[in-house]
């Protein structure tokens, strides 16, 4: 396809920065660049009609890591690495709140609770015994002990009698957040062009040539912010896709559950939203199948989510599922994001490890700093 004179002149000439991906990372990167260089020409390209991947498909958890998640991370990372990662999550959420405001993103601070199914008594005991240690380890970040024991006051079934509550974790409205980010981006005169698939980026004398399915153009810098789809654009085995399946119920009269909840080392998670329960996870039931960039649902995970919803979360309460969907995350052997220069003109900010809501705004800012 040949671009018209007007198309080329208006959108694809004299491009200083091309950002691939209009999710949390990509838009925050664009905003950061525009704040530093008000006169620069920034272009965001997006494959989907809406941000592809997980930015509009996540559960909206403003979380930093449950006790069992952090203990699991400590098996593969040093204390310093884990503290640094939790710090980034905390800083990312604070940046998002400051940039857009709590009302614009639907932020609510109800705390989060980690539940422990009856069939895993050793994990329960280990986590309870680790509360003091983790509170001391993370106190430089939060300034106070954040993990506390609390009673099962929501009356979940088939779980241990105590939760572990994180007092400073919250929740937000994913749709409001992304719409606010997009509006902020457009207010800064940064165009987002949807329906454009970038096939390759080739280094040239004065930057890079961006090759899409239908046309090509030049850009001084290209920043890849496609997270779970990163391996399609950058030669890296460090980022693998991970599909997350989610269900949401129809409205439930007099819903008494409020907050965010995790169990099984964070592989399952649920929350209240608009008098409904949103419930996701279960990829640990079938890791190999869920390592995919294809959207969709599988029977094994959907059945498990429905069973847990009926037997643990809302026992003896008939509920109907209104909607099912999936999102694609970017994960790897390490939990820390990859923010690096790939070549002379190409940079990437990817592998958010299922913590894109918390990490995305900070990763976007750090990607902008790197490419500046």
C-alpha cells in the first residue's frame, strides 16, 4: 500500500520516536518523552483496535506481591533483587496515581488478602512464620509493617482460618485507567494509530526503517513496548508469552466481598467490581498450553475457575458467568523487567511478569530515559 502525500506528511515524516505498543508501558513512555522534549515528534503504533496484550484485559490489581509470591521469588533471586522489584512496583503505582489522579483511574484502597486452601498446610504455616521477616525486609519501601494476620470475615470456604492481609494494596478500574492514559497522550498531541502491525525494524544511516504489513517509514528511534509479544520483534529468549484467563459474574445482590484476593502463590486472584466478582488465573494447571500468544479459553482452566468460584468464594450462592476473556502477559526466568538497548536505534521495555499495572508506568519512564 502506498501512503498518500497527506498521510506521509501528517503522520510518517520526521518521526523522532516510534513506540510499538499502546499499552501502559508504551503510552507512559510517550508521555515521559514529551515531558522532556515538548517539540519532538512521537508516533505510537498499535496492532489491535484496543491495546493488544494485557493492558485492557488485566484484573486491575494495584499489588506489590503477596507473602507466598515473595517467598517464591526469594528462592530464585537475592533479597536485594526482590526488594528492588517490590520498590519498582510501589513506585510505578504511585507514578500512575500522581500522573492521572485516583478518580480518573478508579483507585480504591481496600487492602488485599492472601487465602490458603486447606490442602496446602505447609505453605500456610511457612507464610505465617515469615510475616515478621518480610515486614522487616520491606519496611524501607512501605515505612511500616504491611503484612498482618486477619480473620476469614468474608466467610470463604475450604480455606485456612486466617488470611494474610497487605494493608497498602489496592484496586483500580482498568478501563478508566487506559482511557485516561490515552486521553492524556492525545492531549499532548501524540497520535496513536491502531490496526498497524510492525513486522520488522531495520537499522539505517540516520535511525531505523519501520516495516509494517502495508508500508514503511523512517524513525530516529524505535521503542518496543509489546511485552508478551516481544519475541516477535526482538531476538530474545528471555521473554515468553503467558496467557491469563479471566471470568466475571453477573451482578450479585448484596455482594459483601470487598478488596483484592490471591491464593496459590498468586496464580489465582479475584476481586469485587461493580457488584460482581472478577476471577482469573489457573495457568499453573497447564503451563505449556498457556505459553501462547493466541487469545482464548481452555476447558481445564475455565472449569477450575467455576468450581473454585462456587465452592470457595461464593459457596451456596448461585451465580452466573457474564463474560470470559484472556490476556497475554510477558514472563521469564527472572521477574525483573527488561529495559535495554537492542541496537543503535532500537530499545525495548518488556517482561513485566504479570505485574504490568504496578510496573508499567515506571518501565515506560525508564524506557524513555534510556532512549533519550
